[in-house]
C-alpha cells in the first residue's frame, strides 16, 4: 500500500479496495490481508493472549468486524488508547433464506432491505451476488467461505412510464413486491430455476467435493466498478463509500503509526441497523479487547486507561446538494473536497462536544487540514453513528467526524477525490501527535 502524499496514489488503492469489497465480509477479509502483510498478528478470542510491547495485532469477530491495534511500548495507563472507529456494513439488498420465487415465467430472488437504503437507484442496474456461505465438510466440521459470482446475474427492471404515469411523481416503492430481481426466464419444457438448482449452482461453483451447503449471508451489488468522475476527476463514484472509505483510510493510518503509544482501529458491523449485536458498536467487542489488552499488563487499571483514551468516530457526512441546498442548515453546508467535517447534534446523535471539537480543530490546524461543520436543520431528523454508542458502551470520550458525500445510502455514492488524503493525514496525525 502506498503511503505517499499523492492523492492519486491513495485513490488508486482506495478504488481497488472498494472494487474488492463486494460485501462486508470481503471488506474485512481485505483489511485482514492488509494488516497481515504489514506485520500484524491474528489473536483468537478463544485463546490466551501473550502480548508484547510494541507488538501489532488484530482480532476478527464473525468475519464482519475487526479490531487492529499496536500495543504501545509506553505504559497503557499513562497514555490511554487512541481509537479510530468506523463500520463495515452498508445499506443493501440481502437474499432471504429461501430466495427463489416465481412470477409470470420468471425466476426471481426474494430480497430483504438491509438498513435505510435508497431503493430507486437499484433499478435497472447490472447486479451480482456476493457474501459468505456456510457449509459442512466431509469430516463433519462447519466452515465458511467468501463467494462472488463476479458477473451480472440479475436485474430489477423499472416499470415503464406508460404503465405508471406517476413514475416521476409520488410513486412509492413497495419493498416486498417491487424490488424482486429477475434471475432467469423459465422456458416452456425446461425445468425452471428453483431453490435446489440455485443452491447446486453455488455448491458446484464454490464448494469442493464432499462439502455440503448449509446456509448463506449474501447480498446484491452493482457490478459497475468504482471510478473517478467529473470533468477534472474531482469525484470518486462507488457503492459502499459509506463507510468503507473510513475503514480503508483508518487502516492506512494505523499502518503508519509508531509503536510508542497504543493505537487502535475498530470497524464494527451492524451500524446501519442499530448496532445491537456482538459485533456492533452497542455490543461488547471493543470493551472486551481493551480489557484484555489491559490485563496483559501488570500495571494497568482499565478504568484509568479509558479515562485517558479518545475515539474518533469516523463516518461520512452529508455534503450540500446543489439541487437541494434548502435541505441543509444555512450556516452548515459541507462541500466535497472542502476538508474534514465535524458533526454536531445537541441531542447526542453525535458524540461531539465543544471540548472534543476543540482538540480536533487544534490538531487539524497544526497539519493544515481544513475543517467543516455539519448540524441538521431543526425541522429534520438527524442520523447517528457508532460514536454515541461507543461512548455509552465503553465510556470513552470522543468526537464524530468524516469526509462528506452525496447520494448517501444509494447503491452509487459520491465523494471528493481530494478528501481521502485529507482524512488520512488527519487520522495519521491523531495517532501520532498529542491532542
């Protein structure tokens, strides 16, 4: 991975990462490979940990969440932990357990909406299927494997405007009946594509002899690859920018961190559906790891460590849309390529307060990274992040930041091409400098 200050180099690596992250499981797998190739060692939660000062480690839970950390050479009780948090999941359409359904000569996929997805952009896209499958091998052991069909195998056609005259007006989408992708046409005289055939195709393509498919966690994805767009390539367009950009840049930041202090990245699952799980930010994963790192040191009080720690909750913010400027507060309109956004909400939808914002502003001023601010209009609800959940669950002070984007929760989102480098510089400084 390139650690230069050339945004084009970083963006090439980012685009390659996004292209390979066709599911959250693939994203975590890529992060694990990056960490492993840079000297980080796997720790298993069901085994004792023997941590070395200055050692680099990572922990994976459910193959959908990952924590990486450098066990600092200085006393953890003196330094606390600097944590970069993000999430691996994105709004998507996931396959139901028994996905094959039939209508008017077509085999279709039954899908479930994951998170607050914008549904209209999913229509008329070349879609593929990826994720993980769970199987039993010839010795009776249960295993799992990542799969990706790597080609368009289904599509959700729009209804022609001649049959829906209100298509460009108030035409709501029924998620149960309107978004079933067409998988195959059933030809008269031939056996239709049914559940057994679909599962056998998965088994034949991805499993070895003697392995039996048991279940799956699969999602649809748009096969159009990420790209640089704009007349001067000012933008990056891709699926899953929320929030894989933060995961990738956070990983780059810890690769460049020194071993003097303890640094950590935590990329949780299930942020888009409430975070209440063993792998989510409202679950025990981060607290479990911090406690085990503390227990590995004889002179460590976990409560003292938490009091001296700080977390950057890093998730994308809403850039002002030129066609819908009125959707933003007049004094808080973040621009693409305008710098890092600090997110505020007095109802604690974000964990930012005046003190944490001041610390981050001072840090960014020292390294010449521009800062923007976002707060929702009073007449509109505000989203949330892992920040407040992490603060409440673990008890660590923090701030909510991120780069801004357009088309959040669409199957095709847009960020500024200059912002990933600004974010990397800010996160690297956070891990490397005193707040």
